[in-house]
């Protein structure tokens, strides 16, 4: 009867609870805490102040009945502070070791419902939170020694009171070790069928051991010596008889730290310090403990904030116990982030590792990012990375991903060995290990599990119990082999096992081609639209700044602003963290993010202005120059301001280019600064076009046709109805109607996901449409020889307003839409729809360094789950000999189904961004509002074309995103232009090399074909060599030839090529 499994298991649990009461002896309760005044800001110093006030400003009060101060006996009078949001306070006390602890290990138990960093005698010692209360103070007590204790407490964003209590204690190490033994065996046996032989023997061992506990010693303590000895002997015998299954579990200590989320960057810096101190203390106690921490940005914070901890980390890295894992600057969003930014994430991350630790990481470590672009395998492999680790696809809500160990094949054919952990912060328990291994799909390929353990999101990391159980599970009979190891060693072991299974059993390693789409968190493509616009704008401005700074340095000898560009890039990279750019953080995070974007704007403006000025010489006010930062000739609309003295006071004037050819223009408005005009201009690749103002009349250009409901530029005829709908888009050249039914529809839907409001967009939104907007006004606001603008104004009952300009140009083959939105809705989704007369089962979307085709059908659960997908600057739907591309300059959420192309413009969830009371968070003294209330700007365009998107969409989209730049009163000294061919080759980057040796040119193939490419830059090249994305010589990249200053090289479909070039002297 006593062998019934549940009886024995319950008995073990009861004994564990009883033994916990004897695990520590409290010797000195901590009291007399002195507390600094509350600080209402977000930033606190990282060292305890010497002049903490002599008494608490908030007297310790009665502990509220719902407060949790730990599971041990009264640990002393607590510090009890009233609710205070996002405050950092210092608490100080001192404790003296009593005679009773002479030569014994001494610990502190510090219980708090906040987060804190403990300083001992002024030195950062260990992080504190609800999961990390136990602090090892010294292995051998010295009576009379006094320790000064300072705790930096962060109250968080909760309504609850903040408490801190503690005691100086001495552990009963025999009882603690025995408790770990019992917990490990009980957990392991529960993972097995209760009737199998080993399970029976393990429970018999537990029963026999419990029978030997002596609860009646003369000293009033509990003696577990014989009980522990007997249990360990039984386990040794059972392991010898039963062995272990052929399964490997790689236990990697880690702490996932969100760079920002429900806290600001300042608090993240504190979290890094706390987590680091805790991990370092564990390393002192457990020689086998290994710890992996990602994100160079966090280490940069640590180096600045707590240099002592940073130096301790450097020492542990050198001895191989602390692992630098993850090659990137932060763990970024991988959907919205641009391709060049992904490269810079690795470039800056690896540079930091080299400079400060003398090593690099060969792992792309992205456990918590919301989906993974198809470009990542190529970027990783060409950056020297061998492994990719995530677990996020286990969150998919529709289709379980079929592999856990596989080769991910990128858009260009690159292969990246990928390992899916099944979680990224868990405790070390037999039950969790078994459960996660059971749901691992690739057991036939690799019978292994990568198991990153330790508290995460807000950091914290492993606790001593994790390491204690891990060491016991290494010897547990019948349990998978457990290894305390580093991530790199685990991944290499998994790779070796997979290769051996392939070679021995001819069992191929699974592969996956295409993006790794997360069937969850689709709303992150849209939430916080202003941040997404700022990111796209910053990326394009940085690209232009680097190009113009390079040409200024080569042509004019100007100093290259490397430090300023480096700082600007780091602002952008930081903002691309996977809870900032996706729009899933609290309001103060976005206040900070936009301040960083504003710094980027100022920096790039100054760099561009200085660089172009260095390349120009002064000219009269009647001259201006237009520059083009793209690698092909661009014809586009620009505006410029002509000073008062540049145009005749009363008489007519006209514009001509540098060859004297007239250029059509139209006057936009006149003010005190002069005359503002708009025109279409053609500018060569990486070149300039000079324009002059000439007095007297020029050729007469009639205005484009248009009335209140119809616009016509000879290329397209647009017809609107009184409701503001585009009822017809007729293409004169192709003699076809592009719309199947009215388009330019602003569609609204009730948007209330089950949970994770800022993250999720559920498919049932389509079943809850809201017909909110009515057209209030429709009028032509501008009509001239270069463009016509039709303005439509829509309003909603709740005060939202959309002011949209529809623009037709003289010769540009696209229709522009510019929407200024003042959004006042709540939990409402806004899309704009264009139902096309195009039938195709496939649509194409731009991604980083290429394009991806996706089905427009929903025939399978895999297709249906992708009802909202990511696209960058263009999407396309084509049939037969023609198609339609939809361009944009900052929009990422798309859906194309049944011929309807839609952009998702706005959604405004409540959590975590409400400026109002919320069940979990409190935002006092702020207006009630939802995410993305207020003003927004959206630009998108329709581009009809012959053939498919390869006929011109890429060039049109890049021109739409990289505006021409106008410099007044100057002409360039050097008018050399670039020549890049064929049209499928995109010149992405031109910058100074990171090491200062030469200049870096990066191009990619954008059409999915093979080409012999040729690139001539605006300066003569004397020498060139192929390098990888980290700017290292790369012979495997294929040869590059140099003939008359022109580079020649081969490009495979969607391939990225990078070269180091030296200009001719």
C-alpha cells in the first residue's frame, strides 16, 4: 500500500516543506534601515552615496496583509514604502557577525517585492528580487566583523507597496543538499511511467531514505546524514544498472534582458548590473557553472555604469566560464529592420566583442524576436556566423513548426544551421526538461535539447537551486544526459550529432526554405507607426550621409565623420530592439526613442550639408543643384526655395538645366524667404544636376487636366465619386482599367485581440468592420504643368481626420497618395484597400536584400495563418504581361487576397501603452489615451507596369524612399556619376572601411537572377578586393576584376557582394 506512487510523492513533498524550516538558522534580523528620499526620475547613481540621511524619510510601517516577505521566520522589521511608480531608492543598514557564526558560512536572506542591487561595503555584490533572495556573504564568519549593506531598490510600475526585510543567517548545508537530492529524484521519477521498473526502484529509494531522517536529535535539529547517504548509494547503484537514455540536454545558464519594454533604458542598465553581479556570485560558488549573456549594448552600459563588474566579466570570459553569445548589438526586430541595419547590428556587436573581450560570437542568438526574415541566413553566413538559435516559433498559434534542428536556406541559397530551443527562460527541473524534450520535433535527427535556463525578460538569471539540480541530474539514472555547458559547445555538439546521424544512417538533415514566419504578434508590423517611420527615415538618411561623406572625402579631401556616424548608427540599432521598434513598450520608452531619432536627424543633416558643401563651389542665388544618392538615374519631383533676389520682381522667369534645356516647373507659394517651386528633374547615379533661373518667359506648358472628380495626365485617368472613393484608374498606355471595384478605401475594424494587445492582430478583425469615415471635402488644391493635387478630407464621429492628397505628375509613371491622419479612435484598425482587376495566386513583397513570393490564397492552414505579412518599400501583384506595385515609405503591415492589395496604416491598442489607469500599471497625471493617438503621415503610391515587378518596381520604390537633395547657390566641382549595371544590381552602401583602410562598396542582386555586374563609381578605383560583411578578406566570395576603373564580378540570385576599394591617387 505504501508503494502507491502518489503516497510516496506526497510524503516527499511534506518532508521537503518541513526540512525547509530547518535550512537556515536566523542569527541577526536586519533592522534600522535608512532610506533616501524617493526620486521621481528614472535614473539613479550606480554607487551608494556616502551621505545617506541618518534616518528613514518614510518610517517603517505595518506590513500590509497581502505583502509577501518570504517563507522563513520573522526576518526583522521591514522597510515598508508606500506605492511609488518607477522610483529608485537607497536603503542602508549594517550587520555584525556574532560569535555563533565563527568559521561558519554566512548568508543574507533579503526579501523584497521590488528589484534591487545589493552593495557590500560599497562594492556591487548581487541582484535581489523575489526569485533571488539568498546572498552568500562569506564562506567563513569572523566574529565582530561588520558589513555595510546598501540596497538600490527599483519600485517598478506596480501599485503595490514596496517592502524590504532581511536577516543574517547560517545555512544547514547538509539539509540543503539533501533537499536538492529529494527534489531531483522526485522530479525525475515523475517524468517516467509509474509502473516501469526504474520508477518503482526510485520510489523505493525515496521511501527508504525518508525512513532514515532523524527529527528527534538532542540538539533540536534534524539529522539527514544517514538518509542522504542511503539515497545517494541507491542512485549510484541504479545508474550503474539502468544507465541513461541516448539523449543529451545542454543546460546553458542565461538571462534574457529586454533592453526596454515595461521599463525604460535607465532601468535596463540597473537590470544588467543586477544580473551580472548575481551570475558572478554563482561562479564563485559553482566551478561548473557557465553563463551566456547576449547584446553588446548591455555590456557597453555595464562598462560605463559599473566598471568593476565589467572587469570581473572580462576575467570570467578569459577563463571560458562567461560566454559572449549573440553577434548583434541588440537582439533586434527582424521583420521591420532594414537589411543594412541587420549587417550593422553584427558589425558593431562583433567589433565590441573584439575590442573588449578579444573574441567574437559565431551564433545568431535571437530567442525572443517576432519572426525572422529570409535574408538572415545570407547575412549571418557572410558575417562568419555558423549557428542560429531561437525558440520564438514555438509560440505560433496555428501550425507547429516541424523541425528543431535544421538547415535554414536563405533567399540566396545560403545554409545556416539552426537550433530551436523550446523556451528561453526556464528553471532547471526534471519535469520541465522532460516536457520540453517531448515537444521537440527533430528527435530522429538529433536526440538533443538546448536548454537555456535562468529567469529572464527583466533579467535575473539562474538561482543556486538551478545549478544544484543540474549537477544532480547529470548523475540521475534513466534521465537524459545533462551537461552544464556553454552555448557554443552545445551547438557544435548538436551539429556533430546531426552530421553523424546523416552520414551513418543516411538520414538527411531537415531544411527549410523561406522566412521563419511567426503565426503570432502580427500587429507588431504596425503598432507605433511613428517609430516605424522614424526608423525607415533614419536608415535612408544614414545611407545618404555615408555616401556623400565618402565622395566628399575622396573628391575634396574632407574629413570623414566616422565618430558622428558611429554614434548615429548606435542610436538606430538600439531603437531596433525587438520591443522598441515593434511598438510593444511603455510610453517613456518612445519618448526616449524619438529623442534618439531626432539626434540622428540632426547628425545626418549636418553631415549631408557639410559633405555636399565640400564638393561644391559657391554660385549665384539663381543656381541650385540637385543630388541623387541612388545607384541609377532618377527622375522625380523636388521642391526648392528661390531667394527673392534670384527671380525677377515682377516679370516672368523660367528654369533650365546645365545644358540650357528648359525644365517645366510650377509655383507652389511665395513668402518672405522667396518663391517656392516644384519641378521634375532627372539626376544621374550618385551624381548631380545643376539648374538655373533665367529671366523672361520660357516654353508654355499647359496644366494637367483635372476637375473636382477626375484627374488626367495623359498616362492615367483617375475618377472619384462624391464619397472620395477611387472608382476608376484607367491606364492610357496599356488601355486597361486597373480597378475591379472602388479603391482608395479607408477601412476600419474593431481590433481587440485576446491578449498581448500591442502585439497581436487576430484574424477575426475582418468580421468586425466599422464604417467610420465620411468624405467631408474633395477639391483640387494644386494644378500646374508638373503636377495636379486632389485633396480629400475624411472625418469620423470620434474626431479622427484624414486629409489625403492624391497626386498625378507630368511624366512620373506612378500615382502618389499622401495621407495626414489625426487619429482619435480607440482599439481600431485602419487599412487602405485597392481592389485590383488582377488575378494571381502569388504576390511578391520586398524584404531585406531581395523579395519573397507569398500565396494570395488561403487553401491551407499555413496560408490562412499568414493573413498579415511584412513587406518593405513595395509589394506587387502581376498577371500575364502587366501588374501593379504598391510603394510606401514607412509601412510594413500588408495583406493581398482575392486581388485586393491593402496596407495597414494604424492600430491603437491599450496595453502596454495607455496613458491611463490599467489593472497592472498606473500612469498618473497623464491624459487618457491609446497608442498612436495624434498626427501621422503616410505616403504610398501605385505603380502600374509592364511585365512583372522586375520591370522597374525596385528603382521606383527606392526613389520613393530616397528623396533627391537640393543645394541652393552652389554647383559641384566634380560632376562624375556612377554607372551600375544591369538594372537588377542595387548599390546599397558606400562608406569608409571600419579600420580606415580604403572604402567599402556593397551591392546586391534584386531580381532573383544571375548576372555579370559592372560598377563604376564617381571616382577612379586603383585597387579592389572582395570582403565579407565584416569587411574581412573573403576568397570564397569570388573574384573581382578591375578594368579602366570599372569593377566586374558575378552575382547570384539575391546575393550580397561587398568590396574594399582604394581610389586612384
